[in-house]
């Protein structure tokens, strides 16, 4: 399908070159909302072989990828969020990412983008409050059915546990929420340090 941006993964930390492909296929087999498409490619630049790479989807909001409402000024619009402790590596005070903290965990708002014309601070406050409510509800062992899509959390954890993904508690952990919908985990991403 047509999209503007694609990712060419070197799989540098994965000598098997298949960990991402296996994880994404598993997510697809579990019928998760969106599983990145993959194609193995041999890359040549100026007729010089550069190695085998994985051509994959970009994690972003679009009808072919994370399909949630976008370009809306409403507070309860579509959101794509990443749990990303890597922000500490660059420094929270200098990052250009649009993020909020819950118990010291940085959550980056990937969509709506802070640069979008329709973005407003009420959206930031809405999703921060929603995520905090989810966190508090789970921590307090209360009924979470009004906030999260349980099946998506189960599927995400199955893929992460089967693949023994060490990044799952550190970064590249995505959540998405459509307008008026429940919070879902996914898509799965970044399994080069797994298995």
C-alpha cells in the first residue's frame, strides 16, 4: 500500500536478522489492530552490497497503520503514545519531545503532533489525565474495563513475553486510543534485542 514514510532496519543487534519479523508476524497472527509489514531486502548503494535489511512500516497514525482519528482539535481525539525511558538518556530538560511523566515514566505523545495546527494544550491535559487514571486504576487493583481494551494488552504481553523482549519495560512501548474509545496496547515494535 502507499505511504509516505517507511523504515529500513539494519537489525544491527540481531545476528539472526529475523527477530523483528517473527514478532510482527506473531502480532499479525493474533489479529492485533496493526502489525508492521516486513520485507527482507538486500541493500546496494552504487552497486556495493551494504547487507540485508528489513523494510518495515513507520509507527504512525494513518488509515493503513495506527488507524485512529487525527487532525481534530477535540480533546478526546485519536492518540498514539510511546512509553520511552530513552528520554532520560538525552535529558528531560533538553528533549524536544512532547511528553508527560507518570511516576517518573516518560510518555511521549506521538500523535497529535505538537506542531499540528489542530493540536492544543487541552489534548495534552486530556491524555495525561487519562493515562494517569489508567495507571492509578491498575495500581489500586480496581475495575479497569472502562479505560483499557484488555484483549489488546493480553496480545501485546503475549508477543513481548514469548519473544523475551528486553525493551518492553524500557522503550518502544506503544499505546493508542481512538476518539471515544478505550486505551489499547500496541503496535508491537523493536524486537532486535529479544529472544
